[in-house]
């Protein structure tokens, strides 16, 4: 039997204070919940819109324990939290998704093993723990290839491309990590992502696949519908749903996939939380990813992920934020800003979504 739902008025604890936590807190507020944010930085984007905030390190046991006692459920807006911290939280309060899910998603090797063990294709990959292993892996996989740290990489950080003639010792030194994974470079036709919500009763609701374009390894635009045809779209949805079910996930899972030029899907990575490539759902779906996240974590029935419009979401990165007055003058544009004061290069400052009437191919 499913545990009884957490009623509105309860407090959701969110680990992490970025824009994902901010938009989750706004969705939670619409459903009558209070949100308590836990993150090391003061005045975080999420804390600005939350009922309460704890500013402390992710490995501070006293602060974690006080936080766990102050909330009715704990979830995450990012997955890189130490195992001991999750264990401590889980000894006091329900935690969704579980440590097992976070553990798989924290580490690129666990993640790739999970995909491959479940019959999901990935780019060819090898574990690498030093220059000798890198030489051997490059000999097997060939060039070009991408060397990635196994942990704590995001937006292309912790990645080195290895092209013809590139020095492998220098590539290993540039990564500055004890362990890495070498992946074959995929000359892809495009990238898609699928976001699936799974409730405590095991039911899933999946959003339409988004077509993602990255610039300098950072997501630039997500577009729906993805121009991949109904069969590949159905395969991508099925793949994401299988991952969520196999992980026994409660919450959200975003799965990022490469679409090869011969029409195959190769899994790149997954994240057990709301995802940048799902921001279009706020304006284009009956229930958006953040509300779905809140519903799943609180044990409520999931909403409809149906898309009522076609959409293009564009991230506003760094100085692109300066275009906000023009965006506001565009009657077809929906602006979302994250409350960050300093527009550093590569920093996600906001996004804009443009809707058009739904036209199914
Ligand atoms: P990641 O941090 O693994 O999501 O990588 C960020 C972006 O780098 C991806 O969305 C791709 O655009 C690109 N990328 C990562 N891995 C590969 C690969 N094996 N082949 C081609 N492009 C890649």
C-alpha cells in the first residue's frame, strides 16, 4: 500500500538552492506547501522564494539533522551530495529519490553500467585511472574521444576532447581527477532528453522528448516537438520510463540521449531531479515538471504531462540576461529570471519560452 500523501501545508525540504530549487519552490507554493532550502550559499535563488532556509555545508551533520527535523520530506535539486549526508537525513525523515538512485546518477561509471546492464546502448566507454589506462582505452576506442571525470561534472566541466595528435599525458593532467571515463565521440544528428515523473504508487507520467542544442557544452535551446519522428520519440519515452521503473524512482528522472545519424538512441547521462531541458513544460504543459516533482515527492497523484502548445525554450546565459527588456516587449515571449545578481560568463541567469499552437507532425 502507498504511504498516505503529505497534505498541503506540510514542509518540503530541498537540498540545493539554484534555479531548479527556486522553480520547484514556486510550484510547491502553488499547491499550498512550504519549502525549506538547504544550501551553502546565502541568498540563493531558491531561498529567495522559500519559507525557510538553512545556510550550511552539505557535510555538516548538526545542520543536516536540524534541517531533517524541521521538514516533512526531503528531496534534491542536484545530486552531488555525500552518501553519509543522505543516510543521516533518511534516518529522520522520508527522502525521495532514494540514495540508490542518487548513487547511480552521481557517477558516470555507475550510470553507464546501469544503462548497459538494462540493455540501453551508450557511446563506447572505458574506465581510466591514469595515463597508461588512457593509452590503452584510446587504442581500443579510437579518436576523437572525450575524457570525462566520473564525478561532479556539469555543463562540460571536467571534460577534455581528445582529437588526432593530442597528447594523452597532457589530456590526463588537464583533467586533474583520480578516475575518468573515456567515451567515443558521437557525431550525432542531435540530442534529446526525456523527463519522467514516477509517483509512490509506481505510476509514471512522461513529458514529450525535447530537442536540445548545446553551445560551449551548455544547453542553449530546447524545442518540442523534437524532430525525430513518432517511432524514435516513443522509443525514447519507453527508455526513460524503463530507467525510472528499474531504479524504483520516486520523483523525476531526466535522461539525456544522443540521436545518431542512422537513427539510434545512445544514452549520455541521467539526472534524478528537475532538468533544464524541461523548463518548457512550465508554459506548454497542463502539469509542468516542477509541479510533477512536488506531487511525486509528496505522494500525491501525478498530473497530466500533456503538451498543449509547441515550444522553444532559450536559456539566458551570462550577459544574455541584458536582453530582458526586449524580451518583455515581445508579446509571444514568457520570461523567467532566477534572481542572480552577478551575470558571470556561462552562468544560467534565466530563460525565455516562446509558444506556438500545437502542430503534430
Ligand atoms: P555531458 O556533461 O556528458 O552531458 O556533456 C555535455 C555535452 O557535451 C553533451 O550534451 C554533448 O553536447 C557533448 N558531449 C558529451 N559527450 C559527448 C560524446 N561522447 N560525443 C559527442 N558529444 C559529447
